[in-house]
C-alpha cells in the first residue's frame, strides 16, 4: 500500500528510517470459512491437494472487496465499535496491521474529501473501546504514513464479530485510506507482536488455519473477494500449483516473497523470453505479492524488454511508466510469470495496460502497469507484483506452511464451490469456475494512479 506517485522504491527505502462503510452482512454458506468480498468501484500440487480434502462445512469467512479505481485500491467494508461505525479499508497483503482514521485526525477536517472514501472512527461513541499503552506508526514505500496509538474494540464484517481486536487509530496521516493488513504478524509495526486478523480468526475459532484465498477478479469488475480459511474451486481453472515462500531475512518470514524465475511475452504470432533462470541463481527476482500496490515494480531492463516484446511504448518521466497505445487493452497477448520454475501465471495485457490520464483534447493516455526501477541493486533489491498482476491469479496465501498456491483466475465467475482448508494440507482438486459476461463498465482514471504497498518495516529488511 499506498497512494501517491511512486518515484523509485530504492530511493524511498534508502531515504526513509529503517524500522525493522456499510458492512457486508454476508455470512458464508460454508461454516468455518470467512468470505471477505472485494468490490471494484468503477470500474501444491500434492500438498495443496491434501489440504483441500475435507469438505467440512466449518471455518471459512468471505469478505467482499470493492475495486475502487479512483484510489487504485481494493476496499473492504467493516464496522468498528459498539454500536458499529461503518468504515472502508484497503486490503493489503503487504502489511499486517489494521488501522483506521480517527475522528480526531485534523487532516480529515481540514480537507473535506481527505477521509471521505474510508470515513472516520469516533472512539468516544463506542462503549466497547479501550486504549493501550502502545504507540502506532507506519510508513509505506511511497512515503505515506499514519501515526497514532494502538487501541482495541469490536471488529465486525461478513456477519462475524471479533471482540477486543487490536488496531491502529491514526490521529495524524498523509494517507487518505485506512488499511487492513493481512500479512505475517512478524511484519506488524507494534513493539510487541499481537494477534492480527489472520491470527485472531484462528484463535477465535472462525477458521482452522492461517490461510486465505484472494480473487480480485477482472480489471473491469466491481467486486472480488478474499476467502479466509478456504479455497473456492469455482473461482479458478486448472490446478493450484504451490511454491515455497522465500524467507525475508534469515529464517524469518515477514512478507509473501517468491522467486520469479521466468518471464515471457506470448502473442498469437510470437513468443519472447524475457527472463529464464533457476530459483538458486542470482538473476532470479525476489518479488512480493502485494495487493496494496496498484501496479508492479520490476527492474528497468526487464520492463524495457517487456515493452520491446509488445512492440510499442515510450518511457514517460512524468508518469514514471511506459506509455502504450490504449488499443492494446483488447489484445489477446499475455505476459507469463513463472515462480520457482514450478508455477506459471498468464497475465493478459488487458490487465496490464491501464488508463492513467485523459487529455484536454479528449484522448486517453495508457501505460504498462509496471514501474521500472534501477537494476543497480541486483538481486538484493525488492520488487513487487501488485494488483495489475494479481488479478489474473487465484492466489492462496498459506501463512502456516509458508507457501503460496497459484492458479489461473476465472473472471466474473458465477460458480461458488468452497472447500475448507485444514492443517493436513491441500488435495489437488481442479478449479470448476465458469465466467459470465462482465457488466457494462465506464473506465475511470484513478486520482492516485499508483500505489506502493510494502510497509518500510519489511522493505528495509529485504535490503539487509
């Protein structure tokens, strides 16, 4: 996460201090799974197979997500407090804390629209609110930040209620969006580790394992979801392929870090290899799967090779991106990403070629949704795959087993087939999804056209 134009991640990390809504009352029809729907406004193998074996109707929760194109984010509807106050927060796999805007944040009152998207929390109106002695302070890779204190209150979404949930209450921030971080608790910014959302859903008995599945859906779709504790076979095709995560530092896992070993451009007339290496090679790219980042961040040489393979494009220093002909949005060509020489995800150009500005002449400027950064830092540099890439995949984040499982997403699927995850591993069922025609959609230019979602806590650690 977060909003604002990205310069380069390297510069931001090196210059920053290194610090290691109306609720959706939708209870999953499958007990034991928490389903968190995501809305877009405006627009292992063997092991994974074993873990899907038991169709026990317990332990999943689904959370709906809104695709908010104006802010370049996927937002979830929650309520906090007693009685519940409706808030919206950005789902972020690149950080681990929930934080919301406080009613006492002066920026929200100085600028009328600053907190309009996610609203503010008035702690004095909640009978279940309690304070802690811990300060809260988080800084993201784009330089945005939020400061305040950790507090506790009742969190509700998708028909469930999580009592005494700890979160950050921001009384000062440069970010207009509150954030729901769902990463490892080792990536929390608190001085003492606490139970964040994946931890609390397990300890409170809502789900059996610390794992969830992310389905952002098509770029033109208004909604997607995150399914806590389960896998929805109806949202993907083929089989889930599982890859071991790469430790962030030593034996510590604090980010969803994978080894990117292959990149290829495939069209009806040609195929171009951009990267091909082994996971042990220094030329393999260590990438974070980060839903809090709008685009991707990859080495300059890799992005330039992508553009060359596509056959058109020019770098714009104004946008920090390569501009392309908007007609490429209708291309059937794909960028194939291979992780750990084991799992491949096909990302269509429709998901990667994004509008970034309307000109006064009535034209639309489009760009490749990948920000190029200097190659000079080599394999120690942190790269990110954000929403522009993640939309094409159905992605299972398994925090317990330190694994990521990937399959090809089915866009606008009208099929739901939920299977509960458990500690014995996954079974290997194939996806059963089928797509339906997307509803009419008016393309809008995001006011924050790029976001960078890795909290500096983890970004800095990857540079050590």
